[in-house]
């Protein structure tokens, strides 16, 4: 039986973010994945540093909740 990686992460990125350029997040995600970290990476094309679009914000909260439910269940089973 294989065990899931003990490391997981979820990164939310605004494509128009002036403080954290998307290229930096892309590099971080790529590095983590090459090291075996399970990373969910969601990019919001019309957002900057923080949410201004309420629909994007609600979608992000749903994705975060799904990520946590999945990984907390997986952790409980090990």
C-alpha cells in the first residue's frame, strides 16, 4: 500500500498581482511538485493581490474547502 505524501499545499494566484508575479508562483509550484508535494494551483486571470471579484472569492473558498476535506480524509485514513 502506498502512502500519500505528508506534504500538501494550495496556492491561489491572481494573474495580475503586482506584488507576487505569476512567474514566481509558477516556479514555486513547479519546484514543490518535483519534490513530491501535492499542490493545488488555482490562477485567477482577472485578480490582483487579493480578491475584488466576489464570484472568484466564493469559488476560491469552495476550492479551499474541497482541498481540505480531501486531504483531511486522506490523513485520517493513514
